[in-house]
């Protein structure tokens, strides 16, 4: 199932937060993204129905296999694009913000080319 940008952002947020803390709850996701509790609740409901997230009895959020795949893709894109923008002289904060927008619309072909170039530049 295809996800909208906001769904991708929620999955990436859960992924990032799960690397920083043992349990991720909706309130953590809302704080991380700066979204309201009702917005997060609605998004989590949709992500659960579409099979990307599981909410455990204690409120902990877990990514399903498909949710983890989307989240890892978005995180990799965000990381590589941020590094590329910084490498060409963009301020770190602006680079991270712009990478967040670009990661959702860039084609796989273009991203792969950027990734290969960044790997080549790092090993040069």
C-alpha cells in the first residue's frame, strides 16, 4: 500500500525514536514531530489499519516488517541527502529540513545516483 508523506514521516519518527529509547508511545512521536495528540492518534489508527504499526497493550508502538522497511528507506534517504547538502555548503539545520522534504519526492533512480556519488566522494 502506498503511503503519503505524513505516514512516511510518522514511520521514520517511530524508527528513530526506537533507536533512542526502549519504548515509543504516541506522545513521544507527537513531541518529536511537533504534532498534536489528536493528529498523532488519527495517524496511528491509519498506520495500524494498513499494517505498518502495532500498538501493544501498554501503548508501546512497534513497526511491522513493512513499516520498518518504509522507515529505513526514509531514514536512509534523509541521512544521505542531509550529508550531501552539508557537503555542498548548506547549513546543517537547513540541510536537515530540506532533506526531510526532498526524501519523500525524489525518485529511486536519482537517490541511488546521489548515494553512489556520496559513497565515491567519501572513499576518494
